[in-house]
C-alpha cells in the first residue's frame, strides 16, 4: 500500500467536543470587618488569655466574641491579624504576635507602651525597639526600658494616638528601617493594645503626606473603613519645621 493510500485509509481524528462554560467569577471582595476573639490559654503558669483581632466576615466589625469555652490549643481563628496575650489577674501583656503577612519583612522588635499623663488630651504611644533587652513581641513599661539600660531615643519607630477619639497623631520610623513593614506592624500592635484597654479604634483623618497616601493605596482591607481619603497634602515630617501629627501617618 502506498503512503498516500495508507493516509486515505486512516480516519481523521474526531474534532474535540467543546463545552460552553460561564466566565470565571470575579473574586469576592476582601472583608473589611475586624472582630475580636477572646481565647483561653491553658498552661501550668498563671491564667492567661489572648485577645485576637480577626479580619473575616464571620462576625460584624468590632464584635467581641468570647471563645474561652473552647480549647484553642494554641490555635487562632482564620484571618487573625494580631494576638495580644495577657494575664487574667492584672491584664499585664505577656507578648504580642502579628500575622506573618503583616510582619514578614519586619525585623524582630519589642515594644514599650507609654501613656502621656501630662497631655491636655489623653494620648498614648507605642514605641518599637530592636535588640536583646527583651524578647521579641514583649510589651514593657517605660521604667523597664530605663532599667534595661535602653534609652527611649533608641526606638526605631513610634505610633501616637488620642485615646478618646482613636485619631492617630504620629507614625514615624527611622530612615534605615523604612519600607520593611515596621509602621504597619506598629499600627497593628497598637490596635490590639487599644482594644484590650477599651479605647476607641484607631483611625486617620484626611491630612496625609505622600508617604501616608501611598500606604493607603496598599493598606490591608481591615484598615479601609478607618482610613479617610486624602483631603489635605502635608509636607514630609522630615522637612525643616514640618508639621507633626498625621503628617507622618503610616509611613
């Protein structure tokens, strides 16, 4: 049989049967809800709890949920962002953990919580430090910082806010540490601490530097309801005689 005759005798492959399918659905918008789970942490030492900020639609934004009847076994609800672990007896913070997606590029840090008693309007600050004076994730008082031989001016970042309104006055990070998630981690930890203290949720107004406006464009969905659109352009806070406050917001 010739090659031509052989080709003629072999039936042509059947055309593939194609089925019409609907287009892919648009991804569901990310949740902007941030609710709070209270977990019991079992162990041989003093009784401890965790207050965990969770970004999901399981509960409405700001809802406190008591999960102490469940044995968490060290686990946290899906979508968690920040875990503030504290002692039941005196509510002293033992440590704070932040989800890796927020703190993945951030250097190991410990924190000092400061209440500004002399301020005309009640305010608080959270300072971030590097070094081995305390374990990463620790939250200490100013007198402990001094006792460890560390100066307050050694901080690598700071967030300051008004307690009653939650309005952020300052977020600043030392130049060498910028772009590594320090500000985002600081604000996330501060939100966890303010929730534990019963203070107003952190928020911003519309006065922003270029750095603050750029952060808004990539801010985690849970922060979206708390961050106002830009209404006023402020110069960088490093500029000579530049304004303080939200001029440094989330840089």
